[in-house]
C-alpha cells in the first residue's frame, strides 16, 4: 500500500546489503544510490529528493565505512502529477 501524499513515515534502510557486494572504495557512493532506489521502491514514488544531512551521514566515516543502517523520515508529496519523496534524517 503506497504512502498517501502529505504523510510522513520513518524507514530503516538496510545499507549492510550493499556493503557486502561492492569494493571498499565504492561503498559510500553506492550506499547513496541504494538509499534513493530503496526509498523509491518502498514508498512507490517516481522521484526521491535526499537532504544533504542524509548524504553527510553516509559519508561521515569516509568512502569505505558507511553506516550499516540508516533511519530516515520520508514525506511524500504530489507535484505536477508525479509522486515525490523528500528524505531527511529521522532523529
């Protein structure tokens, strides 16, 4: 069931799945793409806009050691007939 426009939901994104499958030096960039893909799939939206604070959290410990999981707050809105998700840190 998709999230209704105007609703906010908290998700825990399992970044650990990415860390196993990519070289160490590609982990943070791939984790950022994974967060975008994961939110699009689970919130059923066409476009995902990630807050810079989320990106900073992913890169906080460098490219080789992104966090294993990330709690994010997702707000879905409708713009020009498309569903858009805005992603912020949960806490």
